[in-house]
């Protein structure tokens, strides 16, 4: 007899099955041990009575011990999951010590024991949805004719500004952990034309907000012959594809963590375009003053999202608020052809994108103004010097998308082992 998963027991009512997993809950009463068994697919209550093989092991097995049981399945609406197993044979595989995580634990203790807390049902459901999002991203880009392409994580060229770079010694030379694949992606366009990547990115931001990670997963895309409007359309289609896929395949997990799938069904494209200047006016009416030319912070973005029920684009940012590689807006020389896609419900920016600047002289001027050495970017300028074409791209923070979709309070629960300003362990 082959083991089955807990989610399969509905097809085996009245039959004996073999289940494997970990003890989620356990208690003993008058010669009976009540065990709630968990595996990746769900939980089920198991009744272990005195006299069956392995009963003494069942009595001493603590929470999170790994076990194998054989037993008969019955339907019981009162039991967790709606089914119950009358155990016929109990095997203790990996006995556990007294589990250090109890009810009502502090956030810091849970982070200290993250290697154990990842077993919680809530995080398990979140990680299933995370996996579905990654799969959806790959499927979307393959269906759109994109090729997957990778770039170095060690580089001498800063993409998003020097203040958030992780510096390191690379055989006697100063190098950085990649903030983005984008500069290298632009070089690959003359080869593959439409490319994407999902990889870690690193930002040394000294921030303790609920939506910042020092190491996060970045889904990025770059396409030749794609203009600013086409870039936003691609983002709309990607987000709509992800939402549809998650609702179709992970509705039960969404419900278990408290997110109504119907809420996400209402958030499909098209998404409204709002200019930076219009957003500044909205904030002014809300009593929030903006520093002229400044980028929006978490507070400003949270306030802006109150005005929209779906994701929305903020477009035409002033040059001083954004990165050097963005194309100048021909209709307004003080702004770029760029966009941030903000998620509603207070979650803020999830994607940043732009059409790319083709003029090497402008790029050099901007880098010098930012205090960067243009010599480190000579290879990047060659992309313009040898057959440049109009092109655009964007970067999406996967954890931020997951945080919004799952309606999480903090981004740390969107990744198994979060790296934030004050945490490098476990």
C-alpha cells in the first residue's frame, strides 16, 4: 500500500490508508491519543487507541514529531478538515523535543525561530501562493514569446543609485551586489529582443518599513521596439495573468489566510494612468505636502491608494526623482517616460518601469550629476553606439505583489527567510 496525501483521503472513506507527516496538535484522554496530523496538503484528526501497534510511542510523541500511520478513514464534520482516521498502526519516525514556539509569541521570537515557524499553516499557505506566482510569471512570459535570460549578481555598475549599494571586495576591486539586471538586459536585447528574469536583487536601504527587504526577488522584463505605453500594457497583462492564476488555483489558501478571492477578481486591467503632478495635487487636498520633485514615500503612496480601487499607474515623474537611464519625456523636458504601478489597499508600488534613454551624452551628464564615474558604464554606452533601438522594461518586486495579494501586514511574511536591516539570521 502506497502512502497518500491528506487532501486525498476524501476519496478513501471507509478504506485503510497510509499517511505521513508531522504532529500539528496532540492530546491524550483515557487511553486515547488525539493527533492532528499535517502535511503540505492539509490536516486531519487521527484517533490512536490503547492496544494498537505503536500506542506507547503515540503517547510520548510531541508536537512536530514526524510519524507514519495506517488507519481507516471516516467522514466527520466536527473534525479538522472534515475527516477522521482510526489508527491501526503508528510509527514514530523523528521524535521532536519540546517545541519552542507556543501560542501568543512575540514577532522577534518567531523571527529567531523562523527555521521552525516556516512550518506554520499560515506560512505554508502563503508559500504555496508564492510558488503559484513564480510559476505564473514564467508561464506568462513564455506565452508572450519572451526568453529567460540571466545577468551577473556581482557588478561594478550601479543601476539605482549609490546610496543603496551593498559594497564588497572583489579580488582587490570594489564591486557591488546587483540592484537590478536591467543594464545587462539592455545589452542582451540585440540578441534575444524580448527577455525576462526572476532573480534576487539587493538594496542597502536603512529602512524598517513594512514593505522593505534588503534581499528580494525581482521579476524583470526588457523588450526591443517597445515604447512606454507598450511597457505599461505588458505590466497590466502580467498582473492580470497572475491574479487570474492565483484565484483559479489557490482560492482555498487565500481564504485560509483571510483574503477573499472575489476582491482580487475585481482588480483586473485596464489600470488608470495618473500623472505625478495630479498625484501631488491629490495629496495636497489630503493635507500632505510634498517636497518639490521628490519621489513618493510609503506614507504618500498609502494615501494615494485610498483614491483607487484597483492598481493604477503614476506616470511622468520629475527627473530628480528617478534613475539616470530613463528616457526624457519629449512633451515635458523635466520629466521621464516612466511609471510606477501602485497596488490599492495601502500597499503602494509593486512595479517600476520606463522607456530607456538612447542618447549617450545625456546618460553621461546624468551619471556625472549623480556623482558616478561614467567609465564604469562604457560597455553600457556601447549598446547605444552599435545599433540601438527603442526599448523599454520594468522590474516587479515579487514579495510586494505577494504581500498585496495575500493582504499581509508585513513583507517579511512574503519570503521564507527575510533579510531586513536588523536581521541576518537564520
